[in-house]
C-alpha cells in the first residue's frame, strides 16, 4: 500500500497554501529581511506593517465587492487584526506567531470556499489513486471498489470539516495546527474498514502488509529520534537500546507484536516505563543530562534571536524536542 504510506494526509497537501495565503498576507512583510529605515526598530516594523495593512484593506475591499449580498460574517476583520499588531509593535508590546494566526483567521474564513474547491480537486485524484491500488492488490469487485471510494470521500469531508473548525476556532494556536497536520494520514481508519470488504487469505494478506508498513514507520521514527539524541549527548550501546524502546513504544503505530530490527529476538529492549521526555532523560547520566540541557538552552536562545529579528516573541512552550524534533 505504497500510496497510503506516501500520502502524508489530506491536510498536509493544502496547509502550506492556507497558511501562506492567510498568514502570509500579514506576516510576509514582517519576515522580509531587507526592511527600509532603522533596521529592526519598532517604528520601522510598524511602518512596513501599515503598508501591508493598506494592501490587506485593498484585498478585503475586493472580497467585499465580490460578495454584494453581504454573506461575509460580521465581526473582527483581518484589517482590524493587522492594525492591532502594527500598534503592538509600535508600542513595544510582544507579538507572537499565535497573534499573527488570530489576525489572519478572518481572512482564512473569507477564503474558505476557494480552499474547499482546491481541496476537492486535489483529494479526488488521491482518492482515485488509493482506491485503485487497493482494488488491484486485493482484487476488489466493482461494488467493493465503490464502497471503498465512498468511505475515503466521507472521511475526507469529515477531516476537512475538523480542519476548518480548528482554523476558525477562537484560541487555536499554531502548535494546534502543526499537531493536526503532523497527525493527519490518508490511511487512518483503513485497518478497521477493510475487514468489511475482505475475508480469508485476502484479509490475512492485508493485515500482514499493514503490520509490515507500521513496523517500518516505527523503526524509522525510533531510529531517527534516537540518533538525534545520540548526536547531542553521545549514547552508549545500552542507552541506545533503551532510548529506542521508549521511542518505539511512543509511536502511534506501535504494536507489541512487531518484530523490529536490531533488537534481540525481535523485541525492543527493556526500558523505563513511559514514553515521554522524562522517561528518556531518566536513561541519561548526569553529564549527559547537562549536555542535553545546554543544547536545549542554546537552541532556544538561537530561536528567540531569530524571532526577535522579525519582531516576534518565541512561544513559551517552545521546545526543541517537541513532536518529531527529538
């Protein structure tokens, strides 16, 4: 099921466009490195934001002209949010990436119909490809093929609604969007659905292939995270096995029945209970923990400096080990 593995999920394909059009309308100028005037000053950043605000107002006026019946929802507008951020920068108040997202949410809602048309066109091709591959591999009948295609389409619509609700919801953060994007997969739920279509040897073959696919995902994820930590603290062989076990068990695809490479008898090494950062750090010696903490502080300071250069603050919950960055 190569297609299912390679497709990282419905939302992955259009998140960059959503954020690029929505947040980029405001944030693009702020991220530009060659700003006129006293570089890096609040006044200079605010002045550029005011220029971008004027451009945003022109775009919004065009949207309103294209909507003569007033179907746009009343309330805080993108221009209001952009103006507020410009004021905050001018007054020296902190501005975070989440502030940019909140300012962009009205524009994202206005452009939702366009995004939806683009999504449908892209996903239809993906659904046809995935349906075709599964139908070929497991010799599905025409009726089974249609049931599978309908299931993919219904799942696509449900995920799209979840995503739209998340983007529009008050209080949504960029971390929420990144998590939703990272966790989205085109083959989510396929293990529960295919037994409705397959029986006997075909179902056994499907389950075996899915186990192999998931084992490969777990292996690659755990190997990668273990190696990244090793590069920071220098793990010994026993620690490497323990950390690999923690990382493997923490994968959403992990199954105790998996046979993973590099483990005695195909079983992961005994390691501390838990799957989080604390379990990993409990494996390290004091000097390794010190090396890890020093590197974490160095990366945080570097990230804060990069954000400050464009007038933004680093999120309080920033951590170099979040998500897939271990």
